[in-house]
C-alpha cells in the first residue's frame, strides 16, 4: 500500500511517498481503509522527533482518520468490515490503510462525511474534554480563546458558544478574527506577532482591554509562548487557564505569583492520555459530540484538501500557523 513516510527526523520536506506492507489485524485490532486524514500540529512534532510519541521508522504521520473497516481481529465486536468509522491511531494515518486498537475506533453517525469524521476528535474531542472536564465552563461565563482560527481555536469558539458562554476570540490577523466571529464568537481582536509580541506589558494591556475589568472565567490556550503570561493577567478571580499546546513554538514560563494573586487554576489538557486512561468517559464524550454535530451546533471548517503525496505541504501549513480551521489529506474519494 502507499504511505507518506518519515524515514528520518526532520521537517515536512523529508516525507516521501513509498510502499509499506498492508496492515494485518491482530487481537483487538481494526484495520481501516483510509478515506480522509486530518492534519494536526503534533504531526509536525512527531516527524521531527519533538513529541512524546516516537514510533519506529519508517512511519506515516497522521493521528486521526476516517474510512471503512476492512478487517477486524479476534475480540472486536462493536465494529465490523464495511462499517464507516473514525479512528485515532495516533500515527500512521497518511496511508491507504491503518491498524488501530478497537477502542480508538468509532462508527460514524449517519450524515457525517469522512472528512468531518477525520477532523473531529483531535480538535473538538480535545476542546470538549477541556471545557467540560478540565475547565467546567458554565452558561453565562466568559472565555478567551487564543489562536481562535486554528483547529483547536474554532472548536473552542463553537463549543464555548454551545455551552452558553460569551466567547472572545484572539488571533494574529483580522482575517482569522473574522472567521472566529463568523463561527460564533461574541467579540474578537488581533494580537501582535514577532518582536512586537515580546512587549509583555503592552500585550497584557491589550488582553485586559478586550477582556474587561473583571477578566474572563476561562482561557483556552493552544498557543503558549509569549502570549501565555499576558493572557493569564486578564483572567478573573477563580478563573481556569487551560493549557492545550504550544503552537507558537516555545513553552512559556509563568510567574507563580499570578495564580496566587488571581486565585486561579492552571490546568493541563492532555486529551490522548485521557482517552487511554478513561475509555468509558471517552465513549460518552464521543456520543455527546455526535449529538452536537447532528444538531448543527458544531461543524469542522475544512479550508483546504491535499492529495496523499502532498501531505507534507499540509503539515507545513499547520506548523507555520497559516492554516484556517482544519486541513485534510484525501486518500480516497468518498
């Protein structure tokens, strides 16, 4: 089978389209013929050996897919060959077929396309867990979303709105803010990038200006770097700061006097570990997302589609923070 392979550590330009043996389902496994693969920031980290997951090479990146089950191993009962599914292999999705543990495979509901199935869990799954379990976002509360036009950011805008919160979208360009406003944010603003963003005092004042004198109850941060401390300074008393990722590059260092003075919490959101440790909770959350999708409350924004051979270009767009919403590698036509 064809697969886009990482044979050595490096950037997206090091990926090559090559052949791999087709996967075989063992006990508890499901083999999925991939139709679509969502592209996410961890894909760029994995191929550069900068992620906690380091699979043996050669491997294909791609942590979430949707397609049709072609085979199941002994002990698998909840899906069968021919079922339309979404799956979270963690790695290996940019290939014509991928083997996944059965627990990481869920049947697609009627009306959900393969590309929406392949762009649901890494973003909406992460944010749903973040807001419901880690942030306890309540109706009527306020939430600031950094990187509000990326995959995580747009999911946070939509899910925050669905939970009855007032969502403030922050992003690096007016185009990105406009997209977030169109998806349900109540207000938004542009924050600076580059050297201008390193003026912590000015950046903190910008956040406070748009978040109000009382601050925001929840901050959803998949960006990190120089934006974390200024954003934290705009949090309300007793607020919850959700650490989701570091798309801007650097892991920030936060003065611990700020949580003390704000009476706030800084809470980590590691969705992959949650999915492995609490599979029963994950199944419930997946059904809740399916229900939100059926009601039209959430809808992945797929801005570009790429052929399998061009998957490296898609990863480069996400790593460079140029992508709006989600990018998809189309392996087979629906």
